[in-house]
C-alpha cells in the first residue's frame, strides 16, 4: 500500500510544508504538488528537502486533459484561478494565458489503486465546483481516504446551494470535507475543522458583508 498526499493548488508550498511538519510519519508519503504557475518558493522546497518522494506537477487540476485559460492576478500568485467568474468578483486586474490541465479523476485512476491510502487537499480557487462532481461521476471518490479543501463560494461567484452540493457529494461518498489552511494547519486540530451547513452560512454572511 502506497501512502499519497496530493497537494492540489500548491501555491508557495505552504501546504506541503505544513503536512511534512504536522502529519505523523509524513516521511512515508509520496507527495504530488500541483501548481500551474510555480514560483521560486515551490522550487526551493524541492531543492531544500532533497526528497525523491516529492514531485511538482506544473499543471492545473481540472476535468479533462488538454489546455485551459488560466487567470493570474497582476499583484501576485495567490488566488490565481481557472474561473472567469472569480475575476469578475475581485477588484483586481488579471492577465490570462493558456496552460496545460489534467483530469484529476483520470490521473488518480492511472497512477493509484483503491488499496492505496490517499489524502487529497484541494485549494483550487473555485475549480472545486467542477472537479469534485467529476470525481464523483468517474467513481474516483472511493480512492480517497481523507479529503481537505477550501470552498470559495461567493469569492468565485458560486451560491450557497452550489456549495452545499459539494458537501452532499462528499457525504454520499462517505467522506468528510475538512477545512484546510496551509498556513495554520495543525494535525491535532483537523478533525474539529469540518465543513458544515452552519459553517458555510457564516462564510457566506462574511462574504456578503465584503460585497462578494
């Protein structure tokens, strides 16, 4: 049995660093960092750790293999997105270009088995609204043992009902959706950070106050 951590939306590598620091026996895991716009911080992690179990996949996580438009904030890498709706919600300028994307469901099926222990973390700036239903449709959720994510809701133009559908997908598959924060992740606290209807209500109230 292989142990796998998929860092979907690696950004500056903070999630991988937190996982290596906090997770018991993290050294036993193969780590796959997905970041379509890798910056020096991510590359430096690979160099500093010199760990052949960590690899960088410079592709966007999506529902098919090919190319897709990628929107990048002019003021930095955090918050880049595949969703045009998100660019309309933020008062910042975005540039765009074509990048390679991969089908996460196909990639998981091609590389792993249901006997492997897989932790999937998704912080993909709104793409979760397409990727998670695709994982369900292609019967890949049974491969996942632990699921962490960030649901972006109003920040990417999605409704409360659409966000609850994501939690329903997880529940139907017997998965708990745990909230992820790469900057502050603590192993001893993660089981308390469950996405619930009550939590989403609070998040949407906050976004509404911010005009999102």
